[in-house]
């Protein structure tokens, strides 16, 4: 089964978790497929921490302008194969400073290349800057302030990622307050490595419009009601939740439950390399496991674009493209 003909919207994908084998080989010619699988993909992961460790190897290949440009081109090639028409790409600018770039330069390089690739491919995009759970209050604030400083319409949001179970939200409250005060859209990873109480805590403390994952929310009826009432969109990353050991097999995953309960959900790759997946692959799994048809995918893609951080004109253009395919 092939899902390349379906136009797609992707809201949750990390640039630094999505390097293809071809790209890694270009930067590190001595890499063979076995080494790539061993070091860059998450095939041996048991939990989120193992998953996060895999990212360090990719990050080492994203430290100068030439490398960042190659990564963006490679990423858009993957999006093209998935027939993505709108994407929100996230990364943490403070993780690319090892060879002397400053955070502003990192964003400017990625932004410029995304703009040119977007023009060539006609894939619309927005960038989301990530703070990380283990960052200090200063680093978190520094990250969100970059969004205001650059004030580029293609930088559309702020996110918190990384080790949910190991670090509290305390260092990040001020950064999210800054975002609110400056009308910066926010999403936050939660309910991925901890239970539903982590989603409640994140909503209470950070007040994001969307939750990355949030799958453990289904353990609490009152939280489920709250998500519906407050129109919180869930960015679902099916395979990623299997790789991090949250679910043993796809059948256990609540994606179909959320869909049936009319939640606003989207289907996402999270980390294309580390989860060893693509959107076409995710759609195939949904079709095979839950018998999802084109209407299911269309509904999720419509929910995704409506919950995206794109401007209204982009949203209506994409909605039209989705409905007329
Ligand atoms: Zn993620």
C-alpha cells in the first residue's frame, strides 16, 4: 500500500532527529548502513532517554553552515517523498554552537535554506524553536527571546522537548510567560515519558495551545474532557511511542481511540531517523492496524492545519488543497 498520493500536514518533526542515511554518508563517508542503523537510528532503544542519546550523534553533524544547509535540503527531500504540503520544523538553536556559530546565526542559516527549499518544492513551512527540559531558566528564556528578536513570520512557535521524566518545568515557566506576553504560539512535549498528570501539569504551568504526544491523557476522563473543552490539539507520533517503549505494539496505542472520540489530532513522524519512519510509513501502519481510510487521514490533516501556527491565508490555502485533492 502506498500513501504518497495523499497530501499531508506535519506539525511535529525534529530537524535534528531526521538525517537520512544518504546525508550521513555524505558528511561521514566512512559510514555504512550497519553503522548508521547502530548509531543513528533508535532500533535498540528501551525508553525516551535512549532515544534522546541517539540525537547527539546527529547533532555532531549539524554544527556549521555547510552541514546545516545539507540537513535542510535532505529534510525537504524527505518531505517531498511524503507529499507534505505544510510542515512545522522544530529544533533547539542552542544545540548547534560547537563550531562557533551563535544561536542567531544557526536560526538564520536554517531559515534561509528552508525558505529557498520551500520555494523550490512548494512546501509551506514554519519553524518552531525548542527549549529543552534540562536547560537552565536563562537558556530557556534566551531561546524564546530569539523568536521575538528575529521577528520573522516563518518562525511560528516555541516548544519544550527532551527528558520529561527527569526534569521539572520550573526552569521554563518564565520562558512560556514571555511567549504569552509576546503572542508567540506554544506547544509542549508532555504525556510521553510520564502519565497524564504530566499533561495536566504542563497545561497548568505553561498553557500551550498544543501538546506534543499527550497520549497518556487517555488515562484520565477529566483530563480528556479538559482537552476537548480547551481545544488542545494532540500531535500524535505513533512509531516514536513504540520506539521509546511507551507501547509494546501499535494495537495498544490510543490513536484510534482519540480519533473516535473526536479529538483534534495529527499524525507525525517526530524523528524520522531515530524512529526509522516517514509519514507514508505512519499512514500505512494506521491503515493496516486500524483500517484507516482516506477520510481518516483527511480529517487529521484538516485538524492539523487548523491547529497549526500558520497565518490565516496559509491555512485557507492548505485547507483548499487538502479538500480538492
Ligand atoms: Zn518530539
